[in-house]
């Protein structure tokens, strides 16, 4: 099944909203540290409200720890980036893809982008707007992958 990965997220409410989206879609959520907050942060919990029991959450303290974990898994890393090679709608998703998103301020680190099987972008009609909110981007990417795979 699809998985969502947040690499170094910084803003608790964004992560809480993403956790809620993942709970609603039965999608595993992987957080890769360091994080800009504590997992017990009240803002994180408040954004997810009563949905936390339904979140399949996995925490990896570092990119190296996540890489080591991933080596025992199936699938491809699909990096979402403003510099992605193609539009997220043109890409053909597979059931075991890992959708990777970087922090709100930095995006995905270059080392992680370099290891992705593919990088995709969410096109912006207004060139002065460089990106969408992280929780919006995750929802857009996840639901497009689910749509293509017949999961909605």
C-alpha cells in the first residue's frame, strides 16, 4: 500500500493535518527526524483531534535510520519537489510507492532527492507562489495516487 513520508517536518499543525488525512485513507505515515517539534506536542495532537488512534505512525530518528528501514521494504521513493521532473498527474503510481515530502522551509534534502526513483511537482499557475502548504500538497499527491490506483 501507499505510504506517506515526511522528512524533517517543522510545523506541528501541518503534521497533525497530514496524520488525519493518513488516518482517513488508512495510509502509513512515516516521520523522519529530526522533527521541529515533539511527537507529544499539543498542537500536533490538536490538529489530529480524536483521530490519533487511527494513525499508523512510524518514527525514524534520522534519514539514515529511515534508509536502513526502507532497505527491508518494497517500493519506490517518489519525491515531491518544486523542482520535480514531471507533474504529479502525469506520473504513474504503483501500489507500493512511498510518497516523500520535505520540510515546510527546505523541501526534501538533496541527498534524499537524489535517491528517489522519480521526482514530481505540483504545478503552480501563479509563478510568484513557489509552493503550497505541506498538508495540502500531501493530500493532493496522495489522492491522485489513490485515484490512479482505483482506491477512491
